[in-house]
C-alpha cells in the first residue's frame, strides 16, 4: 500500500455498502479482503499496464497514480466490470456485448453458448432476432416448419435464468426485432403477461420508412428474412399503436431508430448495426464490446460556474484510461477480442447532471437546462475526440480505420471509432455519490422502512437540506412530507424559486425528458440512456406523443415507464402515492402477484410436536423471499391432516399475494385447540400455532436452523409499492433496469 492509499476516500454510507456488497474482493467465507482505496489502486495499476505496451519506457507508476487520483476524487468512474475484475483472475472489463443470431440452429445455439460465457464473466448481451425466419416458415432441411424467433428467445431467457454472474446475479439481455419482420406483432406483445422473457429488455428496431408510413397512415411490407420476399402488409399506425399501448401497459417494448443509428455507424464497411446493449445506449456490431466510464459533473461546479478547464482534464484522462482498458481486457471470446481491438470503441459519458443543475440553481425542466446540456456535451465530445486524435498520433489509428467514416481527406485520424456514450450509471453513481446519468433526481427524500416493524426513517438529499437550512425553510415536518410525496412542487412553505430548482423525475413532464435527451444526443457518438417517466394517469396517447417527439428530435431510441404499470411496482417514495382527488391508491384493485412458480425452489422442513401428532412444516423461498408453505400431519388422516393442508395452501396464497411472514405469524400464533402440547413458553397450543411459530423462527427470529436462517425479507406488497427486496429502500427505473440507490440492488429485464 502506498502513502496515497492511506488517505481515506470520502464515500457515503450507501457507497460503502455497495462496494462491500458487490465490488471489493472477498475471501472464501465472504470476509472483505480489500478497502475501497485498495480496490481503486488495484484497478489503476491493472489498467496502467497498457502504457508499457505502447511505450516500453513509459512511467507506468505515474499513470497508475493519475488514474488512481481520478477515481478516488470520484471525478471519473469506469463501468462495473472494470471495478470488479481489473487486476483479478477473471480480468473481463467490458460491460456490454452484442452477439449475432443467424437463421440456423447451429448459429442460434452457438449464440446461446457464447451468451453463457459472457454472463458468467459479468457482461450483458444484446441480440437482434431479425434474421431468424418467422414461425411456420418452411425449413428445407427437414421439410418441416420453423418455430420462429420468439420460441428461441425463450431458450436464451432460460439459459440466462440458470447462469448467475459471479454467483450473485443474473445477466441482462436486450432483444431487438425489426419492425418489418413477419413476427413483429408477436414480438411487441411478448411480455404482455409480465411472466415471459423476464431476463430481457425488448425494443423494436423502427425504420425511417415505417415512421413515414405512420405519418402518412399507409401500409408497409413485412419481409421474410430468409427470402427477402414480402409476406404481407400491415397498417403502420396499427402496429405503432400496438407498440405504444404495450409500452404504456408495462414499459416495453422500447424503440430504437435503427436507420438513424446506422447513419452514424463509424465503420459501415464492416456491416450494419443490428442491436444494442441491454440498456440501449450502446449500438454495436456483432461481436463488438464497449468499455464505458462516466465523468461526475458534480465535481466540476466551482462557485456557481462550470470549471471547463477541470472538466477537459478529466475527459482527456478518462479517454486514455478507457483506451488502455481495451488492451488489458481479457475477452470472453476470440471474435470479441478481434472486433473490439479492431474498432477500439469507447463510451465516455456523464453522471451527476441533476446535481450540477441544483448547484447552478437551474430547473431541470427549463430552456436554460437544455442549453447547458448542449454546451456540456459539445465540450465533452470535442475534448474526447481531441484526446483520441492525440492517442492516434502516439499509438496509431484503430485497425479498421480504412474504409471508416474518418477515412476521408482532411478527416481526423482517431484512435477510437467512437468516444462518447451516456449510460445509466446505476451503481457507479452511488459510488460517486451523485445523481445517475442525465436523469433528474428521483426523489429529494426517501423513506427507508425497517423490515420487522412500521418505523420509517426519512433520508433527505444532502444539498436540499443544506439549502433549506441556509434559506430558513427547513423543518422536520417538511422533510417528512417530502419523503411521502417525493417532491417540493406542492410545498407552499418552500420558496417558489427553490421548488422549481429542485425538480424531481415526476415533476418533469415527458416532453422535457425528451428535450434533455435530444440535447445530449446531438453530441454523443453512440446513444443516450434515458427513461421518460409518466404518471400513472397518463394515457397511451401521451406515450405516442413522446415516441413521435423522440423521433423528430433526433434521439436514437426512447424508453418510457408509467408509474405503477408493472406488477413489481418500483416507483413510489413514501408509503404509497395516492390519487389526490379521492384519496384512493391508483393501483388499488390490481392484484399484487408474484411471477409464476419456478420449477425449483429452496427451503427447509421443521418438525413440530403438536397434540395431534408430528407436524412437518415445509417452507420454500423464491428470489423475493418466502413463497410457499406446506404442512403435513405425519401419517395422520381426517380433519387434522386436511386442516393443516388447507392452512398451508392459504398461507402460500397469502404470500403470493403480498402478505409478509409477520402478517401470517400474527394471525396464527396463539390460536388454541383442546389438545395443546407441552407447557410454558415453548408449548404448542394448536397446529395453527405450530405453523406460526415455525414461520416466525425461519423468517423473523432466525432460530429455525443451526446453520442460520435467511435474513428477514420484505413482504412482496412492499416490493410492489417501491421497496427494494434487499434493504427496503425505494427502487427506481433506469434505462430498462431497476436500481436501489440505498444498497445497489439492480435488475434488468
């Protein structure tokens, strides 16, 4: 450890929690083997080794210190696989990959095998299923008919479900289909029931010709990818309405404007771009990967102004860091290594934009914010491209430069085919202690609920508290109210100026979300991850308006989320968000139900002695926590056996619908029958009492097993109202994924 490593980085409690949970090295028994400082040193040292590859006399130690300082000052943070794996045996540093899926059984199952290898290494994958022939199409080799791309997507999904990344989480996929594929209507409705393809984000690849047909209310052709022949025609507006309606229902599918993406393809000589990474911000050719990193804009605010000198230094150093990552990366497939090193795409983006706006006292939903976004990204892109030109002079242009869009007289000779991407940032923004990507802040104050009681602990955004105290409008009552509502927009005791400045995601109308996305997209090589938030009462027509606006504004895609539109509702701050007009929860009447039962569940059986005989209580869990309970009365028959079976079924139904273990225990414990067993506090008063005590010991007191019971879980209804299944914090939607900013829990698809 160097002297610099002994300086403790200023990290928030949530950042420390996320690092300890997901990033820091651990021993066989889960004990931590490194500090955050040592993690950043490990990453800096591993990445700096690339300097020697290009210049044997380079001072690797100096670049290591430079990279270390950049990260420990939280000015720049690379994507999660780099933080996790640099300097470790796995050594896979890329976040996202695109794999080709061809129109043959061999190609499809080769892609599934490669997906497994990528997910095992910690990466996410994107696919286009547009080349797979439609269902019921002829298969010449067998004289049979094709099952179609949707059936094969289910196989990809099942493989993803099986393979956990590093033993902790499942991988994420993007599935894309062209709007002119014959199976497009089935694709659009593939996640209609919320229980299919749960490891996929879905997007439709929309063409310019399709959008023109929508505008003109014309039909357009569906083309068989096997033959190129027109199968039939559809009304473009009918298909567009289907996309909009399903997105309104549950956020999917999103859309990518595929012709616009290919118009900005820097290496058209290598083929067309068909797909993106799971969150949609990184269009890639088949077998390409990309290394992402983000600049923390919150660190470049100096006395009410943007320090562009500092920002330029961070950008140029970040570009060098990401270019070095390409050379030290351990790629999961040789084809990926070849394509990635051939094009050397990097994706430098930004995070902390909302924090910067707060410190500059600029409302997110304002023309001034749009102007700042344009100015910032133009500067970042210009500096990043200049850094790539400098690297090309030092190290050479990217190998596939000839035939690229840069291979023109007077064109820039660059080291990297792309240099900028705006990613969601998710957990790395938690580490950096800033807002995510270019999103507005989700809420100014969260309610963190305790698992075993009704206590609520408001957590307020620090800068808001600082301003509120400075300006004299701070109060505990205000903070609690904001925690319930998530916003100050209707708080009369907050001055109007600050109500406007401290805009949160649901204060911002969908049109402003799109305006900000378009402003950043104008100077971004790749694409921009951005979620357009809608209130629960928004209509499908509102969603359609945003899709059209995103296309007209130059965006490369758009993802929307309507509050409360999924069963695992992830929005709300506070206890619930209620309809102000009648005090009723707008989601009332919608069943809170878990996905269909997996084939395999884990759990344990506890034997309980009762006055009716030996009672065996079987308690199984799924990924949300307690799932089902079976109660069997040994070899007994009659009423005792049938009643305990019935109790188990009802308890399982209650758990499926959102009851917590504490709810169940509260109803069962203490029920007496005429044949109790034992005396004193350990007596079993009835079969119902025995089942309640078994559930209590497994899920609440943790005394059911000598090996240690699982930690108490939140009730599913709390998850449905916006609680993280791991810590109880509020969950946010971001680029097709969910993220808890309190503990780092994330899930895509």
